[in-house]
C-alpha cells in the first residue's frame, strides 16, 4: 500500500463516530513527493476531506496527486460535488482504494475524472481497510439497512448471568473487567444506536450511553423493546433523556403510560410482531428509514436469541472473561428455543480475535445469511 494512501486512511479513521450518515474519508495531496494538503471529513465540519486538503494546499494543488480513501463524490448533497473541486484545482492524478458503495453513484466520479483527463488509479490493496473503516456505511449502501452488531459479555461457558445475582447500586456483578468495559465504550462510539430489552432495564437500570467523551455527529439513540411500556419514569434512561430515548412498543400498551413517557421526552413508536410483542425487525426498519447506519444490541438472553434467529443481527462481538458459571440455571448468551440439532447451528465466518486484557479476549464475526 502506498504510504500516502495509508496516511489518508489514518486521517479517515479520525472521523469515526463523527460522520454518520456520511462515510469517514481522508485525503492527502502530494506534489513533488511532498505533502501539500491534508483533510478528513466530519459532519459538523461539513466540508469533505478532498476540499479541506485542496484548501490547505492552495496553489500547490496544481499538478498534484490526490490520495483519497473513497471515490470523490459526483453528486450534490450538503456540499457541491468534490469532483468539481478536484478539477478546478488542477489535480493531475487521483489514487483511491474503492468506488463509492452507493449503487446510484458508484463509478461516476471516476468516470468524470477520466473524461476530464485526470489519471485514476485504484489501489485494491488498501480496499479492505477502507471498507473496514466504513463498514456500516458500506453495509447500509448495499442493503438499505443498518449494520446490526450483537454484543455480549460472557463467561467461557457462554453465560451472561447467574440465578442469584443481585444488582444493587455499586454492586453490579460484572462478568468482564474494567478494561473490557472501557473497550465496550469505544465500540458504542462507533454506533448510531443501541438497543436493549425492558427486562435488562428493569434488572440493571442501565445507562446505554457513550462515555468515551469523544465528539459524535449525532447523539447515540438509546432504544428499548418494551411491549407494555413498563419503562420506569424514574429509570436512568428516562431521567437522562434528552430526546435520545426511543421505546418500541405495541398497541396493547397503555395510552396514559405513553403520554407520561412522552412528557419526559421519550419517543414512543408502535412496532409489533404478529404475536403481539414489540418487533425488533420493526425497530431496525425504523432506523433504516431515518438513515441510522448502525445498531448495537446489548440485551438479555431472549432478545439476543431473537436477533440471531430472525436474521436481524449481522455481526457478533462477544467479550469473554476467564470465568465459568456452569449449571442449568445461569442464563446463556442466547436463550429462547435455540436450534434443536447441531447440524442446524447458526454459522459465523470471518472470525477475528481481539486481545482485550490479561486472560480476556473478544470474538468478532459475521453471521452467515441465507441468500
């Protein structure tokens, strides 16, 4: 991989969490083997990476090579097409790892550049990292739905809770270490929304916040599957709500209860399954409609199984602690009916192991989906 494109990818990564619903893009302008301009996109900053690099370079952009992590845009959104700025600056060559994954514009930017006499080079070696930086954006553009990651904190035998756990303030029986929980915050920071079930809220009074302190392009949307609107008015979620809490419920929920929650700033939407329960698929469809690119599920055994069995989940990210609970009463990461034969087990692929802390690790993998 060219070192300048590698630098552009490093710049793009600095925008993670700050760009949704746009992609994270980095750009480096080079003239006579000297970097003359750099830029990376953030939603708040509005301007795209290419434009920022061109502005920094000024007249030195003439005759330069642009290393950019994604095909320059050729359509008018919040800003004019970056292609116009590239051509106006007199850039002679563009090096990029991949086309824009948006099927409506993919390749059009490169075509315009070539038609204008600008040399275009596709560095396929850099494509995997570019895709990884923007995996949620790429997934959304290709499928029209957010990337859904199921996160769990497990013992080595796959348990998430013991039968006599008592969740008292200051006495939460964490499975994983503080280091692992800090890593979870980093993972939350990369997501647009987070979802749990009402059972988890009632048991843990969870916060579901992004506590990294890093800037975001939009608040982390905190979602609860709550068929009967049992979400307590004095729960942390409601007390801390700043138009960032969404309860997914059913027509069986109390209208009076809905009014009280909405008066606290909680958004309530009816999305129900045929069996009358709050619909996880409906929640994902709503996120897709509102252009949320990614969702992380941090829930209990039942919701986890629903996410897996229904095909809603695209990935897993499981943190494993050096502990074993055993027994038949401790809750597994995924409950429900489960698969009745080993031959029918849900399959995963592209498995990656992450070292988290001493004797702790995480497994990241994509779920096999039927075509």
